C-alpha cells in the first residue's frame, strides 16, 4: 500500500482565474477504518515562483455518491463556487471553491479534494467525516510534492457535508498531519452526522414513520456509512429489497438532486424504500458516531459560520449549534459567526472573506 498523500498523477488544466495555474490530481488516501483508496481533486496555485506558501484546503458540500457528482470533472472546475440553485448554474452539482481568486491573490496554494468515490471506484462514504477529512489533508501532502511552492502551514474550510469534514479535519491523528501545521479550520453550515442523529428532525423522520418518503440525503447517509463499514453493516438492515435495487441502479450516475427526486417518486409509485423499524440500528449509530466530528478536542482554533436564515434551510441551526457545544465541551477553542440574511447556498460566498481574514490572522 502506498503512503497516504502519495501523488499518483497530475494533469495541468485551464483556469480563468487571474495569475493562477491549476492541475487535476490523483493521490492515495485512507478511510475511517484505514482501508486504502484513491482520490482525485484539484490543486490551484499562483503562477509566479514561490516557496513555503500557506495552503488552503477546501471540503466541498453534498454532490452525490458517484462519478456523476465529481467536482473536478465539471467544465472549468478551477473556479469560484457556483451552486445548483443559482440562476447561472449549468451543471447538476455545486462545484468550485468560494473566494478562490482572493486566496490566489493572497499567495495561498489551494487544494480541493473530490473525496473518495467521486471520480474513483466505489460508493462515496457520504458524511463519513473522518474519511473525508483524511482526503482533505492527504491532498495537501500530495500538493507538497508538486512544484507549486506549498509549505507546511495549512488552513481549512468546508461547507455542508464539507463543514462536517472541516470539523473532522481538526480531530485527526498526529500521523495524518505528519509535518503539516493546521492553524485553523472553518466549518460552514456544518453537517456533522453525529449531531444530526442526536437531534433528529425532518431528515431522520422517515426512519420512524413509514408514511414519510425518505429524503435522498438520508439514503446517501445510509449507503455511504455502509460503504465504509461493509463487514459490520448491511443495506438490508435499513432498506427494503426494492430500495436497494433502486439505489444501487442510480447511485453512480445521478447527482444528489436527481437522486433525491427519483427516490421520492419511487416511494410514491412503488412503495417502501426503508425498513420499518430498521435492524441493527445500534450498530449503525455506533458507526456514524465513530466517523463523525465532535469526538476529541480540536487541535486548532475553529470558526463556525452558521446560516440562521429561516432556522437553517438545509442543515438545521440546532445541528450546527450542537457541534459548537460538543467541541467546546471537549476543550476546543471555537468561535461562531451568524449570517441571518443568507440561506445555506448563499452562505459560502457571504462568509468566505471573513474566513480567509480569520485564517490569515492565524498565520505564523
């Protein structure tokens, strides 16, 4: 097995950013249970010579479970974040990095992992925060072997699923960081799965009421968690034969919004997608908790950006606040910023400048 963070390949790609070069990369990583996998992603750097540059590593939000949901495979991927819900959107997923030009102008090298399974074999371990966190750190190790001037100082941010990733980045093992110095991380509307399970809400309601159609995000959580734990969990614990057949047919070619709409239609047309009640649920809860942020004291300062508009339009504010409380109870140095006028999809653009300024103040 190759060492996590080992670069497999790099391909220079075009970018419309000013003063930047970009590469699509492939590298080695490991998941929550130390199983090896390959990952793709982007490395974007100033096009002028430099050394010991700080590195910003980005954890993207929910895109799906398979190759159709791969951010770096989209047209012009080395760009500012564009979301599916913007009028200008032409693709079926959110992709790009918020504030990217600003990081390049300030001299940062930017890394943007796709996560395991999105562009590489296997079901993406959706919301398995520790797997995503390792992918988010290991792309930095890979970038340091390229001629882009990447140093050892690292700042992180992530949004939604990537917000849970950014939280988990601060809770990895010393061996995961190696010679890297993680100075701070910014979870943006963090989807920390442990908090979602504990608080519940609309997303989890289909597990308790068979009359409620399951949300596609919930099916992705179940499929992603099982993919990370194939020896201890079975989809048949939680999904009907029909549900498994539908999901296994669609996961690799339907991004999240298509997948969610399809699941809702199949429920109405064909019948139950989930088992009621689920089997081996204690085992599922244990696996979800073990892979989530909120387990140990964060090794660096944390800034949580919370979209309080309408109570949190995708990740409930109560889930976000629960992560903050958990991290603080563990002894973490956690700050929060609230954005009452921004929904989930407006938040990254609204808060990224403050996030970059906050990370910049932490530079040694």
